[in-house]
C-alpha cells in the first residue's frame, strides 16, 4: 500500500464538551496517512493520477471551520470519512491532537484507522 502523509496540519475548529470551550475556535493538529495506489502517478507524473494533498489540507480546513464537535472522536471520524469519500482513498490513519488543553499535558487526542 502506498501512503501519502500530511504531518502536523494545524487547523482551527470549535471542539470540546463544555459549551465555553466551543465558543471560540482552537488549534487542533492532525497527522494524516492516506493509503492510495499511486503507481499510475509514478508512471505519468500527473497530479490527476494521485491525491492532491494540497486539496486535502484545504478541504479539511474548510470543513472544520464550518463544523463544531464535542468529541475529538467525532472530529476524527468526520475527517476520515471526508478523505475516504471525496478523495477516494483506500484507507486513512489519523491522529488528532489538542495541544495545551489540560495543565501538565503537552497534548491529548486520538488515533483512528478507517478503510473504504
């Protein structure tokens, strides 16, 4: 399986269980691995034969700016399904980190893996 990765993608979104936490957008960091067969792109050198990671990052930023989530898990599922459905990925591994949200922790978050 070939992998496209986007590391430490910083996005702004409203996220958290308490209402006050969702009142303003906060920074969330995403590490994304996208499984896709880009053997054709290796031969053609054409962007149409792979997943345009610039479009992936832009689409994620756009959708997370429009949505509010209580749980990191729900945000992660939303991002995975977007990548699987809109970009026709074969699988997605996603790490979502909320930096500096709790005293004494650098970050907290989740890792999930989804397949098409």
